[in-house]
């Protein structure tokens, strides 16, 4: 809301009241979205069942469609759908509180999360006991709300709550997230005893070094010890590859155009040059520096490459797609790339070339095979336009994803080329890179991966049986996809 010079500005009390009113409306709209999401899930399951989809696959792609509609990642869309189902079918009091503005969506999510281990009847009982729609949590913070939900859940079913804690260890994992200023967060989810033991060991080591006169801070010593004990080498240099993409001007002419580190994002040009000059920060680290060239179209910076005759993407072309797309190409999804796949499927005469390839996470690659989903590459408005992917859902809605710009895109690049730079350690570490789309890689893939190897007769028969079953499943999905497309077109025509 804008206030002109001739319009009196409301007083502070009115502004606070308006902010509160808008917050209540946001909560009510979140409740409305939950009801619509559940209705959409039921409708999609019915249509998929009518189309002949197996019962075990009903509901596939529903969370992804909700995610696209809400401009969220597919993983977040699935969580929102789960939240909606719990609120609408099992927690009516919490849903009523959300509709009335007594809870916001996050606090409703906390209540759903803390009762997830209960059966439907138990969850309904906890919802009735807490009765958030009666103002139970007015003025209470998140911790108080979580504590009340946990207490009620344990009172209803202590065995399930205890079992949830014992099974939590199966979810242990390590994750990596970017942090500002070329740093990152390395996070480990561990059982509490193991996590405390790791922290205590690092603390004792840091205290011992500090007592011996080491000038580093306690936090620095703990971080350095973690890296050295995990990788086995000081500074963390080991036999792995990290790719650093930069323009030739940044590498050779001290240009300020930032570089890009796949899996992290944009990094300063000076930092990138320093990594190439001294990546290990160690006196005994031997590095062999090498370069790969990335050829791009002038202006937009669209990568160019060669076509392959193979069904599978050869290694060079896979590397090309990873560098071009950076993260999963599904709109709003920024998960790491796990699969390089055809946009127009191979069995629909899709070609194995960069324009018909996309880097996808595992979940999105499976979702696009669900009946009713389709994808196609879209030409840009200008020659050399960055790669555009169009995704169409079973309801007929279309969403677009444009490949992110490479370093130097949009700037004058001489003959229209951008150079990738890197460093390779003696142990096999490389900190640089780019793309190598060689004819040799394509020929190798075409000759080595395009045909089945000779096998004894029993194995050949078994292979043929599996192939026939796959063909039958593919044909069944195609029939279901055709039916859903026809329904989507008729729905669009009616609109």
C-alpha cells in the first residue's frame, strides 16, 4: 500500500491492526489451500484409477503438481500435501484454528509433525485434547506448543513415541549446504550419543593443541581436525573432483567476472584464481593444472555440443548437462542433479543431444514418467538463447525453466567462447573444469552401450522376458498418459 504526499498517513495503531488482519487472512488462505489440495489429490487418484494405473502407483505426481502451483520444490510440495491430508482428515480442531487465524501455517505444521507417529484415531484424540481452536496456545511460543503436543502424544501412545525415537537412527545422514563468503555448512544428523562423542573428541583435541601453544582458536582447531580426520590429509585435499567454471578473462586477465563452483554457486574471481594457484594450502601438495574449453554462443552464453547416436548420454555429454543446468531443471527444484535424461523420451524418437537433455534429481526424473506429464525443449526468442524446458502437468498447466547463465554470459567474449579452468592434484583431485564433448566419448558410448552383450541362451531368454515386461508396462503407461492428455485438452476447451 502506497501513501502519496497528499494522503494522510494512518497512525501506528492502524498499521499494526492492518498487519494483524493480513496475518489472519494468510492463515485462512493456508487452510483453504489445504482443503483444495486434499480435494485435488482425491480427484487425481480417481482419474488415475479410471485410466488403469496400478493401485500402488495412485497419487504419483500429485505433490509435484501442488509444488509447481505453489512455486515450491517437489519435496516441499509433497510435505505440504501430507500436511493438508493430516489437517483435513485427522486434525479438524487444528484446521479450524488455522482458518480462524489462531495458528499460522508453521505452527500447524509443528502440531502435525509431533503427532506423526500416532495412528489416525490417536492423532484425532490429541487434536481434541489440545483444542487449539479454543485459544489454548494464545501467547505460547513454538517450544511450548511442541512440548504440549509431545506430552499429549506420549500420553496417548507411549510405545509409538518410544519407537519413533528408536527408529530415528535410521535417518542419520550427512548433508552439505552453501554458506556466505565461499564457506559451507557440513551437517551430520547422528544419534545423540554418537554426536556428543564426536564433539567431545574434537573439543579435547582442540584444548590439547591450545594448551601446547597453537595460535588458532578453539573453533578453528575443531574444524581443522574434523577435515583432517575425515579426509586423512591436512587441508582436505584428497582424490575427489570439484569443478570450477570461469571465463578466460577471469583466469588470464584478472577480470572481475565471478566464477561458479557446481554444488555451491557463485564465487569471487580472486578466490577462484587463488584456488588454482594454491588449492591445498599445503607445502607438499603437488598439483597438475589443466584446462577444458567451454564454447558458448555470443551474448546469452548458451553452451554448444555434439549429438550422440547412443540411447544413454555418454560421459562427456552428461558432464555438459551438469555444467549447463547446475541443479535439477524442474521449475522451483534446486536439488542436486542425479540423472541426465531425455526431455522427449528415446522411445518417442527423442534424440541424444544437449538440446533434448536435462539434468534432473531422482524424484523429478521418476515424476516426469507418470502418465499425464510431458516435457519438451522450447526454442528461445533469440538465436543462442539459453536452454528452455517446458513441463506440462496432467491438468494442462505448463511451467518453464531456463538454464542459468554461465560466467561471462551477456558480456563480450571475443569469438563467443568461455573457458573453463581447473587444477588436478597428483592424487586425482581436480578443482576445475568445464566441458569436454569429444567425438571419442560419443563413439565409445555408441559402440559400448548401445547393444546388449552376448549371453548364454538362458540369460538371453531371461533378458527378453524382462524386456517384454518393461515394454508392456511402458505401453500401459502410454495408454494412461494418452487418456489423461485427452481429458486435459477437453478441460482446457471447456475453459
